[in-house]
């Protein structure tokens, strides 16, 4: 559960960085 949440947060941040670029 915790790992899933962490992965989701990391993925969301990566997606945000991609959009910003």
C-alpha cells in the first residue's frame, strides 16, 4: 500500500516535470 502510494507520487511528479518541459 505504502509502496503503491510512493510509486504514484513519483509517477505524478515525473508526469508534471514532463508537462513543464
